[in-house]
């Protein structure tokens, strides 16, 4: 489709009327929205006389918020037992490679334990390097430390009520 003088004049008129590029493309026919935008840009047409968006409805004023103060004292909650941290046992020694060194990221293979030893920012950082079962990332000793069974959770109504009470108490002070 070529931009004839008549079509360019129609484009200018519709653009000045505030129609969107999509609406202009539909009215002209045979052009896309992007073609209209490109032609408007090349013609250097200024902004629109009227907005292409529909007018906004006036918003209703919001009702004032009311706060409710409860007089009940918060219920004491039971302390949650921390999850025990398993320290590596002393009998887990890293494997020494045939070259006499410990495993590094460059010497690890698929069948070697990838348990990190030391600080990764230090030059002495190494990996365990012991043998693993097929498809496992860690040796048996490190797998026991990494993959601990989850403890069953029992939700008690007193714990839930204590949590709800603490939330309600926080709302009283955070307006």
C-alpha cells in the first residue's frame, strides 16, 4: 500500500481528531498500526488535540476507616524448638586423589562427593571427593547430614490463636 496524498491528509485529520493508531489503521484500511505510527513520526505530527482515552469516571470518596481495639491479653505461645544442626563428624575425611591433592572444582567427576570443605573465597577450598552411589551428589556420610527427614508438624489451635493475637496486636499500633 502506498501513501497517497489523500490518505496522508486523512491520516493527519484523524490524528488531529485524537484517534489512536489502531483506530486510524482500521479506518484507512490496508495499513497496520505500526505503519500509521511510522508515518506520523516521519511527518513530524505534533501531539493530539484531544486524548484518545475515554474520560475517567469521578471516583467516590472512600469511607473513613474504623479501628477495633481488643482488651484481651495475648495468650502465651509455646516456644518452638530449633532444628538441630548436624555437625560434620570427625571420621569423614576427604579423599586424596592419586596426584596427592584433594578434589577441586576442576578435578570433580560425576561419581565424587561434592560436599564443600572450607571457605569458597580461600585458595584452600576443596571438596570431599569420596565415592558416591550412582546419581548421588554426596557420599553416604555427607548425604546423612544434607538430607535429614522432615519433622512432623502438628498445628495446635493455641499456637494458631497466639499467632492471630500477635497479628491483631501489631495492627493496633500500625495505622
